[in-house]
């Protein structure tokens, strides 16, 4: 009967030890929070609970050694069972440490960038690192218990191949997002053109990127498409945009005076509107003798890529006003002056 009393006291001592461990490490964690170094915080957080559980486990193990056990339960005090339990606890500590390490330092790195994609990638890494370490710990336990692991690994390999084929698009989109993060061909708010679609980047996710078109439609484009397509970014290297405006006048017009008037229009527009730039300076070119008109090209620089229609509207009004004053005739077939924007 006395052995059961000793066993009970041993277990009680284990629980008291667990409580003391939690109290001591709680105090140490508060002290560590006052320091700039995060490694002590990570270390204390990783080993506090596993050590408390270890105290309880050791007390139960030694309590069982003090009482007679039926033959069917003798494996509970076997050295292998004791070692397996400590491998599990060690795996717990290692997985917690690396999880906390990635979580803390990953957030610091992500906070230094404006992109949301790296935050999402680190979130996936933060979750997956636990499973990787626990899987390695499980394989080590099987090896320690001399259980054949080759069939298990082979089965896992077949399963992983099947999953890889099933999740091919998910994987390609994930790595496409990682390439966008690394290469940074665009950022949220940039205007891009991809596969004939023109719009502004709204968000960049792990699987897809959302683009708002000029018609205010939202396109969801897989990241793998961005990684394998030619993307034109109108916000890089800066946000200004060259707007090309073709203008035609009737034969018999004074070609020199027409060019002067168009230059006056461009310069006046630049002085009146802040969305039209004076530098780079606007320019006008007499390009060709057309079938029924003399053809010019005005080159105007918009302050932002999304101000092209405002530029065209302003220039359109000034052309109509100045041409009427100067008596410059526009050929009848092109009485409606079509101002075309060229993003090139």
C-alpha cells in the first residue's frame, strides 16, 4: 500500500514542478519582453509548456515504476516508451522554436515592404514549418522503434505525385505570386496592360491578382498568367504618360503656321492645367501629305497615366477654338477630330 502513496506523492510533485516551471518562465518572459533582442522571448516561449509537460510525464513514469503493473501494461515503463515520449517533447520544442522564429522575424521583414503578398507567403511558411518538423520527428520515432518506413515513404511519394497533379494550378499560381513579390513588376495602384486588358492593380494575392479596368470591372487574373505574359506597366519608371494626338488640316493651309498654332495650343494647355506637363516639353510634328489632308502629330505629356482623357478633352477644345480664330480648315471627312491615345 505504501508504494501507491509514494506514487501519488511523486505525481503530485510533478504537477507542483509544472506549476513552478510555468511561474518561473512567465517571470522570465516578462523580463525578456523589456529587452530589444527577440531570441530570448522566442526561446522561453518555445520551452515553457514542453518543460511543464515533461515534469508531469516524468513524475507519472517514476510513479508507475513504484507500483506493480500487470504484464499487459509493462510497456508503459519500458525505456523505449520513455525515449519516444522525450522525442515527442523535443520535436514539440523544436517546432515551436522555429515557428516562433519565423513568425517574429518574418513579420519584421514583411513590415518593411508595402506589398501584402510577402505577408501571405510568410503566413503559409509559418504554418507549414510545424508540419515539416513534426513529420521528421514522426519518421525518427518510426526509425527508433525499428519500424520499416520505406513503404510509408513510398506511399507518401505516390500520394504527393497525385496531389501535385491535382494542385498544379494552385502551385503555379503560388510561385507566380512569389515571382511577383521578388521581381516587383508592379505595385498596387499601378496601371498595367496584360493580354489586351488595361486596368489598375487593386490587390496582389497568393493565388491571383485583381485588376480594375477603365470600365470599373474587376478582373481576377491568376498569378501564373502574370509570370508567363508580357506586362506593360504605365506607372514605371514614373507615372507620367505620353499622349499622341493626330491632327489633320486641309490642303492649302500654311503648314508652318499650323505647326506654330498647335505648339501654342500645347504650351497654353500646359500653363493652364497642372495635369499637363511643361517638362518634358510638348512637341508637334508635320508627318505627311495624306490623301485629302496634311497630317500632324501632337505629343503631350500627362502628369499621370490616368489623365489621358482630360488631356485630350482640353486639347480638343483649344484646337477647335484656335483653328476658328486662325481660319484653319479641317477636311470634311475628318470634321470630327478623333484624338487617339497611344500608350507606347
